[in-house]
C-alpha cells in the first residue's frame, strides 16, 4: 500500500469506519510510525497532534479500534481504516465523534437470534420456540418448509399484510433452524459477502 507522508508535516488523515455497520466513527492522523504500529499490533494507533506522540485509541479507556483493513485513496494521502470498535469511540462517551449511534440497521435481528438461543439453552414449557427445539431438527426443518410454501402461496395474491406476516414467519423459523444446526445469520451473511466479491 502506497502512502504519501510528504504533505501536512508527515501526517495523513485517517477516516475510521465501522466494518460491520459502515458508520464513520472518527477522524484521526497518522505518521509513518503510527501506521507501522497499527499494522503490527492490529489496533489503530494515531499520531496525536496535541500530545505530540503516538497514541493508541483506547489506551486509557480500553475502547480499542481493532483493525480490519486499510485502504489508501487515489492520491495516497488519506487512509480509510475499517475497524471493529470495542466500545464508544468518542472521548465524550458517544459511539461516534459526531454524536451518532453506531447501530447496524438490522441489529434487532441479533437480538432476535439471542432470544432464540435463550429459548434453546434455557427451555421454557410455555415457549413455542422451546417446544419446537424439543421436537428435534426434523420438525424444525419441516416447519421451515411449511412456512416457505405459505409464503409462496401469499406471493401469488395481492394481500400485502398476509404476505409480510408469512415472510416474518419464514424468517423466524429459518433463524430457529440455523440455531438448531449450531449456526447463526452471520455465518450465512459471510457466505453472501464472499460471493459478492
């Protein structure tokens, strides 16, 4: 990767972006030494203009920026650094330096998956999901098939509400099936990401 440190007193601006959500978290600066340390330690280190020294983000708060990737722009004088943050990024305690929430728009799916996991790991007699897990993988798979057929049937009609309800039923049972197989939605999206390349 080519980086031009000859401008701006040896510093290049670094746009920090959450790899999972795509949210821009902050802007920092690196010199060649900070870049080298970041690459070696896999945690983002900046050159602090106020402290006049290298500064690893999170060295005081424990909220590190775990390195995913670094790309140089077309002029090689700005870096886009994709990270996994381990906590709030801004020193004020907010997720980003612009006060925005850093949420994946589909984060509720993670919460739903966690609920399904809880129903599997801590069964409750009153829980439909726990009862379905108790019937075994064949019954779970059968239920996904039934919901898929019901969705196809509703797709042929023009009732939006019925179609959406069947789509929700299919997605819910699909998540149960993934859990029954010891997998998560992230395993599936990982395959889709690979295919998109």
